C-alpha cells in the first residue's frame, strides 16, 4: 500500500522568508501524481501545486515550488516570500496515475507565519 | 461560478439518528468522493463514484451510505451504525482520470 509521510507536524516562518515542508512517500509504481494541498482555517482544501512523476522538471506556481526527488521518493514544498495568508495546514498527497480513486494523504504540517 | 457546495456547514445529531450530508457540484465532473478528516490525521476515503448510479467503498465505508442518482449530486448518509461519527467531512470531485481533486468547504458533524 502506498503511504505518505509528513515528518513535520508544525513549522513556522517569518513573514517574507522562505520555508520548506517535507514529504516522503512509499510506492512501487512508476507513474503517479503528487500534490500539495493547503487547508486554511476555513478548512476548505485548496490545490497548491501538482507534479507528474514522469516529468523531471520541478513544478512551480508563483511563490510555491517543489523539489521532486523520484529516486529518494521525496516531494518537498518550498514557499518563498512567505505571507500571513500562507498560514494553514499543508497536506501532501499521492495517487497512481491511472487510478483517481486512490489518493493518499499525509497527516499534514501546520504552518505558522510570524509577522 | 463553478464549484462544489456542501451543506450544512455545521450539523448536530443525537446518537442513534441517521443524518445526510449534501454535496453538489456544477463542474461537470464525472467522479465524486467523500472523505473524513479527524484531528491530526490526513483525509480518509469513505466512498467514491466514477459515474451516475455507481459507487464504491473506500477505506472506511462502514456505517456510511451514499447514492449517485444525478451527476451533480453525491449525498452521504451517516447511519447510527457509525460508531464515532463526530468529524469533519469533505466532498470532492474530479474529471474521471484527472490529475487533481477539487474540494467543497466541508461539513462539521457533531454527535451529541
């Protein structure tokens, strides 16, 4: 079974600084997707960024970027120029490419942004 | 605007009662999902549906039931058989083989 591990239950960052959230996963598949979701206090899950495993280039979305290390099964999220609105729970998720029914989530990392 | 709506936002239930959570989407997505979220844990899949009139159990389906009579709607019933129903419930949808799920705002269910 695929598992997703987020080893940092909580992280904090100073406003305007950079923070990296860690995620590792376990799988025997070669084709899959990885995601980072943000859950602010409103509790709505928002897709932040996604990465296709077959792509070597790391995905970026404005201030959000990932460091995808396929061999190491690592998928970290870097938030640059952190803003107060980035404070939220962040969940890493994985699913096999051809099975949209089996998305696996990590336990989450709570990010605090200090003014 | 396209999106997913869930109602109600907060729901209180007495022990022994069934309760139904609503989930509607106007994104024209084929697939819909129900997740449960407990404190300190990630999301766990309850049920999913890839097409109308078809649905499958997820990891924690016991004590729950669903229906999919319309593409837009995927209601979840929490039955009295669910031993610990107090949780936050999230509905999601996606295109059938899409590469991301889109979530509703959630329903917080509390059993009194």
